[in-house]
């Protein structure tokens, strides 16, 4: 009896194949979401009762609504106008892949879709059983989802890091254009992954952050068909201290106490500080330091978890009253020159005084902390340099050596002037005596002139006219004032004439 029962069970198992092996089944999502202007892919896998046979001719058809509208057909003439040229099978029916792609989505495309298969030599079947979830609901959205940027919460300056931008979309063949706000190496998009009703594609950026990136946005922008969306993360960059400075809390006066602060820029903030003298000796380990006497440079070092940095030796703008240097002095060469060397902060006003301090003189020139006074004769034997600023005053008396060269020149010049005056006096007296003798000499000259005219007239009567004289005189005496045979005045007479002209 048991044997026949087992045999009957085996017979029934062979006669009734399982539903999964021979039934009409389909695997589709209950709903999909597409982006307006983009495309959408409805994934689809189907099965049919093979009955141990192999089928090679398939016809796949997608219908919308209550089987009244054909959105895809092997014969394109059967497709309704609103879907023509926008639908295609994305899979191979021979491999039981019935996935449908719809391009250029619009809001009117939304609705219910179902798949129908026609197999030659077998049957035709439409998968439309709602209870078996064989119908797909398509929703079209006008706005895409925002991209999602992910990066480490804290990154370190100088160390490469990789950020990821995940973009949801409905069409793997029409990916959005993705751009980053930071320079770096961008990798190829990852393969789309299912993300609920969307596909998710990741874009990676590898870059090296710097301290300038701290608290700045790292943005990823996804550009869809006419729609642009952006997401960002604020970078938190860790970096060692920089721009380390020693800062006094108040103005620094010479010999005063002053409290100093070590300032720096770092992330995380500096957690320890060190103070050093100019010779490298450590003075203290604290954020502030009280300097008892401001006399030389001091430096501080700021330290955090990422490293440390030093301010370098820093000097302060120390305020102090004037100090007149011992090098101040007067010298005498051609001029008497006094130089007063003043060291002070803020700079001093310098004035000069003579021995009686009643009259002030301004410096003839100044260069940095050197003030100069110069003069000729009459320069006092001593001068006083007086320097004054807001913190105090100082003065010094300088001896001004007398310039002997100038004195000698002055005396010599006076002697020359006196001699010139005496010479002028003598010359004028002699000129006066000669003027008194001039009438006597003029009478003698008149007499001589009368006698010469008489002799000339006698000569003319004997020899004829002037023309005869010039004609008959021998060569070489044409211009003589005498006749050819006339005898000229004697040398004594000529000397007397010279004497006359000399006394004129």
C-alpha cells in the first residue's frame, strides 16, 4: 500500500510542473520615477511555459492604460503618435529581458504600463494582473533630487583626500553634467546603482586641501536638462600654526613692565606656547609673558596637534626720551660745523642756543638722528643742543673751536683794503698836480703850432702848391709835412713836443 502511494506521488510530480518553471511570470517594479526632459528605464524580466521546447521568435509590446494605447511595438506603425520615436526595448527578448526605455519624458507620459509578449508557435500573453504586481506605475517629476556631497569631517592640510558626489537620476544613458568647485583629479562616474526608484551615480574628486580651504564650501553641481542643482559640504581643514606674532598689550616704554601675547592662526588652536630670548634661551611656557625690562628681541613658538611655528625674533616700538650721544661735537675747517646726535622715540625736536640761551637757532640740516649747525665769523665759543619729545628732554653744551684760517683771511683782507685805499689816494693827488701844470704846457704848444704854420706857408711859396710837393718829392716822402728839401724838426724839438703831450 505504501509502495502504491509513493508511485502515485511521483507520477503527479512529473505531470504537474512548478509554476515558476512553466508559468507566465514577470518581474517589474511597482512604480518608477522619471525626470521631465530626461529619460526613464523600466526594468523588466519575464518567463513563459517552455514545455521543454526552444522558441526563437518573440514580439514584445508595451501598453499604456487599459491596453488601449501601444507605446512600443516591433511594428512602429502601431505606436501611438505621442510615443513614436521615444520608446525602445533596452533588453533582449530572447534572454527574457523586456526592459523599456522612454526618452524625452513629459508630464503627460505618467500612467500605468504593462508588457505583452507574443511567442511564435506558443501563445500570446499580457502581464496585467495587479495582484501579482505585473503593472508598472510611472511618475514624472519636474525637479530632480539634489546631489549629495560626502567628504571626511576633518581633513589635513597637505594630505590628499577624496570627496564623492552622488547624483540620483532616472536615465543611465543620459547622465547629468557634474562639476566641482575645487581643483583636483576627477574620476569616471561609477556604474549606476539602484536607489529606490532612482539610479545613483557617484562622481569622485581627489584634491589636496590647504589652510586657505578651511571653512570654505566644497560644492558639487549637477546639470540636468535645463535644471541645475548644487550641494556642498563645509571643509574643516587642520593645519599647524602660522602667522605667529609677539603682540604687546599696550605701548612699550623703556624700562617698563610689558605683558606680551603669542598670537597665531591654526586649526585646532594652539594648545601650548614657548618664549625664547634672542640667544635662544627658553624663558617661559605660557600663552602670555611679562617682560620686566624691554631691551632686546624676543620670540614665541605656537604649538598644536598638527605642528608648530615660530614668530622669529621681534623687536618692539619702544618709546623713550631723547639721549644725546657722546659723539656729538663741533669741528672747524672752512666753516664751524656742530653735529648733535640724538636717539629717541618718538623723534625729537632739536634747537640750538648760544652761551646766553636767549636766542634759538634752527638746524641748518638734519639726517636721521644727526642735526647740524654751521656758521662763519661770529660763531660763539660754545653752543647748546637741546632735544625734546613727549617723554622728556636732554641737552649738551659743545665747544666750538675758532677757525684761525678764517681770522687770517679776514685780517689779510682788511690789510689789502687799506693798501688799496692808500694807493687810490696817492694816484688822485698826482693827477691833481698834473692838472695844475696843464695851462702852461698848452701855451707852449700854441706857440709851437703858430711857428709851424709860418714855416709851412714859407715852404709853399718856394715850392708851389701841395700838388707840386706830392709830385716832386722823392718816393718814400710823399706824406711828409715838410717840403722835399725842407729840414725836419730837430730831435730836441720832438722831445719837447713829447713832453707837452705827456703833461696833457
